[in-house]
């Protein structure tokens, strides 16, 4: 009896593990993350470029010798080490980074743009430790996981170009150019999404547990320490000094949310509440404390927990399947009448279906 229980437990664990990691997933969530992070990368690299000499030049705030002394016990990869302070080479790197960020945003050559975006993000961050903040770290880990699947199966030029190849191969104009073809789920999309999800859980859990070391969080006054700091203050909220109970409630709520995030986010009933509270927390950080980019980056990363079906419903009124549409429409330009045309389309679609690992399509008269 015990042996049977252990065998069933083992098989159930293996099945759950495979289902968690290796089931197919819709790339819609990754597409939104790719676009959001791509736009933030454009902003980040533009800011670096505006004051490049102070950040990365030969006479930067942290020159090469200072950075080498900081990382004496290890080596951090950075493409800027080969620039050796040259303004021309650094400007070229900035240009490449900006163009690559735009390619990732629009989903053009995304399979190459994602790893290049990660390497360039790490290069800039590793070159100047004084300017490395949470925003840069979020961009780093998200672009790393987008290397697995950049979400180019939806809302991307890559997808549009792939459809045009299908259309040309089939020699049949199924959809107009403005229509977006629905992509098939993939295992790589699921793996990339899971990696982002688990990394977020780790971030919030470690951050929450670390806060327990501070007496200000136990006493409920930690929130006031941020409000009263003029360096972070972009919205005057010092009036809360007259409402200590609200300060305590905000402190304890944020702490409880961070610690419980890793557990409650996986339950479908509590997930909307956790995500809604997360949006309020990061929006509050962005608006009240001046960390707009960090708040937006964290909100973008949390899209990994949003249902792809819900995301699609916000962007498209009706899913378009090119194979189904091929049977329902005739081309106004090339195929107006005649059974020979139908036979031609049927043969072409079946050949395309075999090459794309789809079931052959039978055209009904």
C-alpha cells in the first residue's frame, strides 16, 4: 500500500512538473511584455546616450580603474571595456543599443534582438555600478528570459512577415494586411513565462523577508520614512503625518503583500487581487516617489501572470485563423470562380499544412 502510494505520488509529481514547464502556452502575454520592456529599453539607452561621457567616458564618474577596483574579485562582462573610453566607439554602441531596442519593440528579428538586448543591458550596467538601480535589474532579467521566447508570435513584424510567406507559398490572399494572424501556443512561450513568474516571486519574497530585519517595518512607520525623504518626494504627502494609522496600514499592507505574493499569485481566485494591489503599489511608487521607470518595468513584468486570453480580448475583436479563413473566403483578386480554383487552393493548403505541422485541410464544395 505504501509502495503504491509512493509510486502514484512520484508519477503525479512528474506529471505536474511537466505540465508546469512543458505544456504549450499562448505568447500573447510575452508579446505585451516585449513591447513594454522594449520601449523602456529605448528610454534607458537614450538617457545613457545624453550624458554618455559622464557615465562611460574616459573621465566618467567611475572610470575604468575605479570599476576594476570594485570588482577585483571577479569579472563582469561589458562591451564597453573594449571601447576604452573612446567617444566614437561608445557612440556606436549607443546607436546599436537604440536600434536593437526598437527592433525588439516592434518584433523584427526578435530572436536575435532579445539576446543582444540582454547583453547590451548587462554591458551598460556592469560598466557603471553607480547608476545600477532596480530598473536596470528588471530590464536585465526580463530580456534574459525573452531570449527563450521573445513573444514575437503576436503583435510583431516577425509574425506579419511569417504570414506573408505563408500567403505567398499558398498563392492565395486569405487576409488583408491589417489583420493579425493568431499564433499557435508553444512550449518555449510557456518556459519563458514561467521563468519571469518565478523570478518575480523570488524578488518579492526576498524583499519582503529582508524588510523584516528593520524595526521601522515592525513598528509600522517605514512608509513615513519614504514620504518624508525629499530626495524621493515628487508628490507632497507629508500631510499623512497627521494620520499615523494610515501610515501604519500602508506599511503593513505593503509588507504583507510582498511576503504573500509568492503563494497567493498562483491561486486563480486570489491572483486578480494580488495583481491589482501590485499595480497600485508600483503606480504609487512611480507617481509619489519619482521612480516612474521602475514602477512601469515591474508592472510590465507582472503581465506574465495575466491570462493571454484576457490580453487578446483587449487587442482584437475576433481571433483570425488563416487556415479556417482560407476555406471561408475566396480571393477577390485572383480567384473569382470555377471549381479548378477550389481544387488548386485545396492542394496548396494541404501542402502548406503538412509543412507547418498542421492537419491537412479538406475543402468543402
